[in-house]
């Protein structure tokens, strides 16, 4: 019974991982990039000056700018700059569109003037792709990712049950041993960050629990989801405008009062509703990086009198548990060192999924060879492995390259950056049909390495924010990101070199002439 149960878990682990492996690889890789979302956005807008330390007048300048830019808007949303993002980002409801459409702008924190920068989604693209995909409706994209995450949790648990010597195998790696080597690599990458894998998978499900299991909320709050959201966040119910004009109080005293209320905490976001009305409110939200929990701490003042209306952040155990899990998943509380560990753990998770997909393909090909040759299913899996594992990093490099090469005045420029990403990824799917076997792996890894290595060099040609200038100016956000691009290039180049070396060792010249034609897309 014990052996039968373990074999059942092994079967479940293999097939659950394979069926969603390619989506999970993309989710893990873009999720890892999302930890650097502000840094990516800063790098993709080279027109914006280097990051400056947050100033005490940032809130005043931003509110004054919004009074000039959107005086009739029912809502302003202001995100103040920090050490990772060097502009004030503002969003507001367009009064001319009935308050349903949003507009946005990036402001100079010192002057409040709109910053002229190229049209791009920046790191927001990887962040959104991570949990809702793209070119898929938001609803279905989130459902697909949620379903795959459930399967991922099953694969992790069944994998731990299957490998009785999993921790001992962590210290074992046998290179150039075919399937055994891929299994060793899979075990090492899985055990290396096993607590992270469990945490990131389970907390991802918690984030979307209201979508996956809404019945409890529907039972406790029938036809009143707004009341549930208000109780969960601790925010007061929204006010309606009174129709009586009243000037907005100065925001600086409110910022100081909020800081005192939080014991020295810092304001990260400001939400102003119905500015200029006697029922206006000013909500100040504490900076995310100062707390582990993502349940926002906020204080709300009357916009006409400056009187404290409500405060939030001391929710119940259930709300705070969800907030901590949410905060652990997105990692905004992490400093530079811990954020670097999150990135490394995310890369380990990406490698775990990749080696699992390759391991299955290697095993199936070995079994197929004994039966007379691989069938369509095995070859399709091998092709998708190449296009996903080697192709997606190349597509991400093409996305960043498009940011530098597309004309600045191109209409819908941000959309075209995304189009380039998917065009490059589609080319990686076609490429293994033309360049079969290990050549497809080697060429895609090498192409990705070349593109990533060219990006810092391209900066020196088309921008003034290249690596050397960033170092001399003390702009460590851009300098660190450029060095990270070179590190990724080195990693992909190493992968291409290993594939090439393995090919040379595995196929002696005496036997190469008699070898049959290469398969559709063999594994490296």
C-alpha cells in the first residue's frame, strides 16, 4: 500500500506538472521580474532624471498640481516617490467621461510639472502578465492562473511525498548523466527554495480566494459586496458630494498628523475625493514598504475642515492574516538584500518548473525510442519546451529592446512594445520547426544572451542614461539594472554553451554520419 501510494503520487506529480508547466514557467519568470517592477519602469523611461530622496513637500506639490490639472475630477489617486521610483504618479477620474474613465500622468516631485517621457507600460507589463496573462480577458486570465496555481500546489505536495530522499538528493548532482542529471537539477532547484515555493503558491491562492471561493462572502453579505470590502479594508463608506463649495485644507498638517498617528510612519499614497466640496475627504495611506502586511494603514480627514474622520489598519485576525499573506507574496516590504533573495528564489522556482518539463520529455523520449520512435505528443512537448523555456527570456529581451528602438512618436507605442514581445515569442515557437534538435535550444539561448548583452550598449547610443553615466551620477537604480541585464546575458550564454558542449560530447564523429535525422525539437 505504501509503494502503491508513492507511485500514485509520482504519477500525479508528473502529470500535474506537465499539464500546466509552460504557463507556470511564464508565471514564475514574469513574477520574478515583477519584484523589480519600479526599477524596470525607471530604466524604460530614460528621459526622467535620477531618483531623488523623498522630500517633505512632495505631498503638497502633488495636491497643488492636481488642483490645476483635474479640478473637476471626483477622485485623485496620488502615489508619492520613494527610493525605487523617481516620479510622483497620479491618476484621476475624468470628469468629462462621467467619472468612469481614468487618466494618468507622471509628475516631477519638486515642481509638480508633467514629466515628458516615452509611452511605455514599463515593469507593469510583467506584473500584470504574472497574474492575468495578456491578450486574454482579465477575468479568464486570472482564472487560468488561479487554476494553474492550484495544480502547482498539488505538484509541490506530491513531489515532497514522492521523493523520500529529497533532502539528501539536494547534495547530489551528477552532470552529463542524461535523465539522472535532469532529475538531480530538478531536486536541487526544488529543495533549495522549497519554503519559498510553498509560500508563494499558497499565498497566491489566498490573494484570489474571493474569486475562487466566493460563497462565504455571498452568504454573510448577500448582495452587499461593498459592505464586505469596507469592513475588510477598514475604510469608511464613501461620501456623496454635498454640492456646497469649500476649499481644500492644506495637506502638509494632515501628513504630519498621519505620521504621528503611525509612530513616525511615512505617507505613500493620497486619495482625495470630491475636492472643492464641503464633503471632500483626504485619505493618507502608509507606505507599503514599512509593513509586512498589505492591509493598508490609513487615516481619513475631512477635506473641508481637516478633522480626522476615520482610521484603518487595526483589522481583525482574519483580515490581518490575509494582509500578511498578500504582503509576503508581493514582497514590497523587502529591502534590497531581501528583495535580491526573493529574486533568486523566484529564479529557482523558474528552474524547478523548467527542469521538470525537460525531465518529462527526456523520459518520454527514452521510452519512445524503445518502442520504435517518438510520437506526435512527445515531439509537441519538446517543441513547447524550447519555445517556452528558451523562448520567453528572448521575448522579454525583445520587449526591452523595443523600448529603445521604437520611434518615440509612434502611436500606441506602449502597445507596440507588447506586440514585439509576442511576435518574438511566436517566432520562438516556429524556430524549432526549422532548426531541429539541440540547435534550437542553443540558438535561442544564444540569441537571448546577445539581446540582453546589447541592451546596456544600446543605452550608450540612444540615451544619456547608460551604465557609466549612471555610475558617475550616482543613479544606482539604473546602474544596478544594467548590471543585472549583463548577468542575465551571462546566464543565458552559459546555458547555450552547456547545450553546445553536451552536443559535442554526446555525438562522436564516427557515429554522427550514421545517425538518423534529428527529431522535431530534442531536449538539451
